[in-house]
């Protein structure tokens, strides 16, 4: 009887030693947990976007399938498809609430040595920064002096004879005042302009910066893009 | 006492002793866990669950992207069928394909170039200047489009009009995804023109190199594949279009 007790006691001892010999949680564990959370959130957002896209494309595909070979119906489906794609690519004008930013030289503003002449030197980068901030904060469509910004758009300062530089949008030269029209979430766009102190900075560079808000339903109309289309070098990949 | 009774009694005593030892040890572990550092740390099982969830989500998203590509191919076939032999409709269909490429809605393939931007090695206090900033990446992209690039990607994220590229601390955010250096930029277009545009003396790459960023030489690539843009578009159900 005592031998059984002895053996069981040893067994119990061994068991509990095993259980307690688990390694302690290290401080690195907490940071990897946060990283996981961020990644999870991103993937979940991505999943939502993909689901929406798939639903939309399926609807278009169904319209084609429903035509059952009828030429008229197929043609209608094709035209509907063309309209959707045109709008997404930026070929169609877009009207909606938005803001308009007008930038114009003003030599009557106070001269600040560190900032003087900086806008003329870096106008493409300054405008590119403003446009980027707007797109990141609620803008759906932007045009500069009537040039719609699409995927292949460029904002470039080009120097010419006599040392003068011209701003080119989509390789079209534009002149002052530079008017940036943006359709989208007015509150978000205004907020980012304020936070980045765009007006103050431009004033330091002796540029007038006038921001007009158009909150009405069709406040601002951004024109469609009429330039050359890609497709010469890039071809769609076919997945069957 | 009978043998049976003795056995039962001794087994009872032994089991009680065993149970007492195990429970005492268990209490000690949970006490030591609570008092270690005083900070909360997630249990391993919770982290494992999240990792499993993340892997499942990544796989689901990858499958969804393939599904999307298949659907758009089918639509493309229907489009060609709808155009039939009508020349006007054929032109419409061909324009439609080009507009899709402009919008970044489908994966594309073609010749082009590839260039990599990498943070420089800081010597002393100049860390800020040797980091690759969002405006650095943006200026390279702008230069590529000026030179006629038709499709561009940064770390395999397709760049479209609304892809705002901006810094969020140590990483750059594009299309709602965080990505960090090195930035591999691929562009489809005329490889010679794109390469020479980037290689211009005093051009954008030279400007980055002068700040000691490590910029690779733009390589001509005979065939590049750039994925579709997967993000919110202005006319998607999420936002309100015209």
C-alpha cells in the first residue's frame, strides 16, 4: 500500500513540475499582438472592398448573360458597361459638393526672405502635395485649370528659354491663377487644408490662396479627361 | 478491516494527496503570472487565434482577387461578342479596354522598367534626410507618368489617380495599405523612354541620390505584370458618384 502511495506521489510531483516549466510571457509578445491587430484590420477592410467590387462586376456580367445572345440587349449591356468604366477612369465630368482653391501671385504680400520665390521654384511639388492631401482626405475628383487628374496625369514644372518656368498639367501648360477644383467630402478636405496650413504657407511665399467652399449638391463640376489613353504598351491580362 | 476496504482507503488518501499537490502548483503559477511585471500580456492561444484568422483572411482576399480577375475576363469576352462585326461598337469596345487600363481596374502586362528606392545609411544626425519620404516616391511616380508610363505600381500596389501616397510615421500608406522601404516601383511603357527619363542628369533619381538615398539603376524589363487596383473608387457603392 505504501509503495503505491510513494509511486503516485512521485508521479504527481513530476506532473506538476512539467506544468510549471512553461516559459514566461516576454515583453516582445505585446508588440507582435498590436502588429497582428493592425494587419487584421487592413485585411478586413480589403475584404469589404473586394466584396463590393465582385458584387458590382457580377451585376454587369449578369446583364450580359441575361441578354441570351439578343444583339440589342448585348449592345445595351455593353453601353452600360462602357458608362461605368468611363466614370471610374475619369472620362466623365463629375458634379457634387466640393471646394475650389485659387492660387495667384501677390507681390503686395509681405516679403519673407526664407520663403520668397519658393513657390515659383517648386510650384509643381507644392500643388502635387495639395492634390495628394485632398485625395487622401475625401476628394473624389480633382481638376487643375480644367485639366482632370487621372491615373496617368502629371504635374510638372518645365523650364523654358529665358529661365522662365511653366507649369504643365497633363503636359498642357497652364497659367496663373492656378485653380484646383475638387469634388468630394467638403468637411474632410477643408480640415486637411487647415491642418496643413496651406493658406499660411502660400501667403509666406507671396501667393494669394483663396479657398471657396461649395457645399451644394452640384456645387462644383470637374470636367472629364480628354487626353490620350493608355493601351499601347500595357495590355490586360486574361484569366480564364 | 478487509483488504478491499484497506485498498479503497489508501487509494483515496493517495488521490487526495495528488490532487492537493496539483492544485497548489496551479495556484502558484497563476499567482506568479499576475504579479510578473504588473502588465497584461495576451495569452499565447489568443495570439494563435489571431494569426490563424489573419492567414484565413489573406487567403480569402487572394481568392477574391482571382475571382474578380476571372469575372472581368468574362465581361471582356462578352464585350467583344456584343461589338460583333459592327465597327462602331468594336471601337467602343476597344476604347473600353483602354479606359479600364486608365482606371487601373484590371491587371495588365507589358514591357517597362523597374527601380528600387531604399533608405540611405544615416551618419550621425542626418537621419531625416536619408529616409525615403512620401514626396520622394511621389516625385518618381510623377516623372514616370510624365514620360508616358501607362501603369505603375509601388510594392505591387497599383497607382491610380486617387492613390494618395503619404507618410504615416515609419511606413508609407498607399491605397489604404501600409508599406515600407525598400520601395520597388514598376512601370509599364516604352522601356527606353522611361529609363532615360529617370536617368536624366540632375533628374529626380539624381536628386534622391544626392541625399544619399540608395536608388537602384532603372532596369528595363521585357514583361511586367501589374495587379489591378483594389480600393474605393468614386462611383463604388461605398461613395456617392454623380
